[in-house]
C-alpha cells in the first residue's frame, strides 16, 4: 500500500512538473514579474485558484506554441497575429461541476466586455465530462472529440432554455486537457482536444476558426 501510494504521488508529481516545464519554456518571453506572480499562485496549492491559473497558463502556452503573440492580461489572455485581424480576448474558466458552467460563462463574457476587446470564453471540461482520467487501453482522442462536440450543442440549448436573461453562448471554446499514462513501457502522454461554437454570422467566426485550426495543427506536430 505504501509503495502504491508512493508511485501514485510520484506520477502525479511528474505530470505537474512536466506541465510547468512546458509552460515556462513556451512563455519565457512574458514579462518576468507577471509570469512569476501566476506561477507562485499555481505553486501555492490553493486548489481552486491554482487550478484556474494553471489552466490559463496551459492555454496561453498552447497559443504561443501555435504561433500567436500572447499577453497575460485581462480578461486572462490576449492573443494576436497569425492571420487574426484584431486582438482577441480570452476569458479562461475551469468549472468543477456542470452546475457552475453557466455562471462561469456569464462571468467570462462580463470580463471580456469590461476590457473592450472582442473575445471568447474558454472552458476546460475535464471535470465536466465523463471520460476516464488515469490509464487508457487506447488514447481516447476520438471519445474526447465526440464528447466535446455533443456537449457544445447541449450547453447552448440549455442556456437558451434555462438562462433567457443571460447572453447566449456565441463565441465559446471548449478544451479537454488531460495527462495520462499509456504504452509499454508506460510513459506520460497528453490529450489536447478542443472544439468551438460560434454563429457563422458572428464576425468572430473567422477568428475563432483560425485559432482552432492553428492549435490543432500544432498539436498534431
């Protein structure tokens, strides 16, 4: 039991260190004080806030690796370049349950409106979707993609039905980031899956498609 517990803690620590190493390498050009402040929050281990900021940094690192210019500023991330017409604001949300989802979406749109840029709300879904989170017989990329696609439609309809006074979901990025152990010998692997929702008449549609296509291309590499 002690050995099993040690192994579990070791693998969890390895996942954490790997994430932080990737983040620091990708975002090393950011102003040192701003990056250090966010990393200190992550390392403080105050679970909810640390996980929220870790998600912001993971997403910012992924955008940077995809070729965008990235700034860690309100609402959480500002990106530009790589074919985007204007700066795009991204409010990052990491709800721990489906009950929190729509409050997080509303808060994200409020943050975006406050900074005055066009933008989207990014939602991390690994605590919302029913997909195994530790060891997989096969890398569940297709399962994650199918769950995300199905969830977008369900949550858009749910918001229109149950939250008529709130802004409808229009400019919405769903991500599924999970680290897992796979292979023989076992090694640390990652799923980075995402999908988006945006009305084709919304002028953000083109921008969001550029964003998602660039990220998917970077993930494949």
